């Protein structure tokens, strides 16, 4: 009959390993998801349908960065980012797209179709960090 | 496959059913600067400063923007021809008469509301297995409501609230080919922060995420 002491120790070690693996997955998911969101907003993404930012001088495009756990953008002296996002021009007229790349509503489509980005990232990270409980040396 | 034109028309048709507030058919008088009534209350009916009111039953039914409102009187930002009291008249606030549909030209008119629609087809993904697996599409219907700046938030917020009200989460619209268009619940429709647009306008954007499932025509 197996010793109950060795069984409980092995089980605790397995739980610890699962916890470590999960923590690694969460950390990598956070980082990769932020990068995917930034890509979707700036360059467009087939999974969200976002067209990316139109580019004239690149001021708005270059202003978008990751800061901590947020996407950040600030333009001085006048933040025209919201108007590019909604496609609103002077007098409220539709903004004409004069850029060869990008379009409008990238932030909106990224936000509303975020779940596909999240699922792709989760599957990738999960594949990189599977639970491997068979090798006792790793415990 | 999804017929984006049909989806757009279905959403647009739904939008046109929005009614924000109305007097109903009643006795109204047109003064040189607005409208008055002897019974009932414009305030109770829901009229607010900044709203664009559409009159019917008058000789002059030109829409105009409200400057001030009390229970028995509405003062407009523009003048109009005075008309004596008569029954069967209405004042209504709904989707503005000026509508900028996709790929149509429009010059904004001073002191007049308008809406501007955008339709984003969105991504498509197969979500059931096999060659004939079903496809899931995620278009977004966007309505930008342009009001008058400097008139507070009540008017714009009331109009956008009613637009959201006709697109509640899980609401379905059935197209002629039996395709079902569903308003998403996660995330659900939402409106944006009010933004000032030069000159003289304020805008709130309403975003309505939709979900459509079709068969794969392969």
C-alpha cells in the first residue's frame, strides 16, 4: 500500500506546478494581448476587422504606445484622435480618407471584437506552456 | 453569405422608428418665436432645450431648435410665421430630418441637427466544423448624432438614449432571406462621450454591434 505521506506531497507539488504554469500563462497573455490590441488599433487586424490608423505625417500613429497595462496616445496641442476614430471632419462632415492605409473606427472594432484576439492569444500561450505533470524531476 | 446591404437597411429601418417625445395630436398655437399650448405640458411631454422639433399640422412645418421650454411655451432659436390656435397639430422630436446615409453627400445646415451613419462589415469566422460549417459575422452599425453646441446634454442624451432603446441587447431583425441579425450583448450597444465639433455642433456616437450567422456557401 502506498504511503499517504508521499501521495499528499506529490499532490501538493503538482498543484504548485499547475499554479506556476497558470501564473506564467496569465503574465504572457497580458503582454501579448496588449501587443495584439495595439497592432489592431494602429495597423489593423483581420481578427477584429480594424482597418488601422490613416497616416499623413504619422503623428497620431506614432503617438500610440503601450504604457504599463494600457494603450496610450496623446497629441499636443489639439487631440484630434477622437475625430479620426469617428471619421468626423470640419463642420461635422464625413472625413475623407486620403491615406493609402488605414481607416476609421479602429478603436471601436478592436474593442467590440476583442474576444477573438483574446482567444487566439490564449490558445498560443496555452500551447507554449502546457501542464506537464509526468516528470517528477521537475517537481 | 451575409448580405451587408440588407443588414444595413434593416438597421436603418429600425433607427427610423425612434421617437423621443411628442405632444400627440393637440391644439397648438404658433407665435412669432415658437409654440404655445393651453393645456398639457411640454416639459412633461419630454421636450428639452437644444432638441430639434418637427411640427405638423401648421402652414409652416419647418423644423427648428428649441431655445427654451416651459410647461405651456416653447421658444425657438429661429423665428416663424404666427398662426392662430388649431387642433390636430403635433410637435415631435425623433430622428432628425437631415440624414447622411452611407456614401451620400451632405452639406450641414446651420442650426439644424443631422445624423450620419457608418456601417462596418467587421470580421467573419467559421464557428462550426466541416466544409458547410456556419459562419459568424460581426458588423457594427454606427450612428453619429449631431446636435447644437452650447445647449447642454439633455437633448443629445435623450435622442441617443432612444436610439439605444430600439437596439436592446439580443434584439433580432429578420431579413427577407430569413437571415437573423441579432444585437450583441457582450459587448452591448453603447454611446460615446459628447464631443464638440467646430463650429457650433456637438456630437454623440452610438455604436451598435451586431451578430449574424449564415451557412457557408462553399
